[in-house]
C-alpha cells in the first residue's frame, strides 16, 4: 500500500515538474562534469536546460568571475557546433579568454546594444530561435512580466537563457528557475609552485524552483569543474555569518 502511494506521489511530482519545463530527456546528454553536488540540488538531479537562470554579480572583478564561471558552465551544456548569443551594453567579455574554459570564440555571437531595452528585445528574440543553444544577456533590471515573456519564448524552442543581473538593489521576484550569486576566490597553484593558479569561484545557489539551495567552492581544473570539499562548510558558515551581520545592521 505504501509503495503504491509513493508511486502515485512520484508520478504526480514528475507531472508537475514536466508542466514547469523540467524534462529529464532533454538534459541527459548535458551532465556537468565535476559538479554532481550542484546538479543534485535540482529536481531529478540534472541541471535544467531550456529554462531561464539568473546570475548575480557586482561590477569589476565579480563580472569577470561570473563570465568565467558561466563560460565553463556553457562548455558542459553545449557541443562544438552549438551557437551562443551574448548580449550586452558595452561588451565586457574578452572573446579569446573564454577558450580557457572550453568554449571556442567562434561559438559565440556578440550582440552589442546601445541600451538595456534593446538587450531585452534581443534576448527575447534569441530565445525563440531553435538554432541557438543558449542566450546570455546582461541586465540590471528584469520585471516579473518581462521574465514571464522570456519563459513563454522558450516553450517551443527549449533554448537555455542566462540573465546576468548587475544590480542587486533592483532584485525582485521573477519566473526564472534559479538565482545564483557568483564571486571570485583566491586561486592556489599546485604544490605551492609560483605562478597563477586555477580559476576558483564561490557559487551560491540562492533560489531554485523545487530544489535545494546551497553554497559551493568550485575550481576549474583540467577542463572540468572540481568542488573544493574541504572548504564547503567554512564557506557556508562565513556566508551565514555575513547574512546575520547584514540583518543586524
């Protein structure tokens, strides 16, 4: 009897997830190398493609950190034949730099807009194109209704969208499936050797629909992600302490 009830619950859960756009058959070929813990935070244990994700960062070095992490993520979600749109006002990304994260510069088409209204329009139109694998757009604001339009745009195309939010003061509720905050961490070299270490990020999954938020310290090493397990609990403690401090302030 209990097994029958659990089967019903599981079937209903899968039906609800399917209506919300979670379709495991669409993502089985795009497992993120080195990030099983982060994938486990999402329903069915897979990163949802064909949906819209928000990523938060501040100006300066945080912008570079977010672009680097996203480029590495895109390398796991795309193939060499994939086409990616990157839309912004005032391009901040240096195309040759993304090669270090597994994405070839020719895979990205940069759209340079004059104002954010044009960015939003290009984002919506790009999300409707089935020949595009992913669309990235840098925006300071995104209203609930605007995010709803973006969600409607991908219902047929199943294009994955990433909205890079540059102003946390203007955050609001959206229909995006997840919200991340990406920040840079000091790198370390192997065996203490001099030189530049591997890129490292503090990855906060602040909100995820029907999933479990979390915090991870992630490194890009050997053309794939690696989670720094020995620093995870410390990172969670530090972030919780920072949030408490902001509340008290």
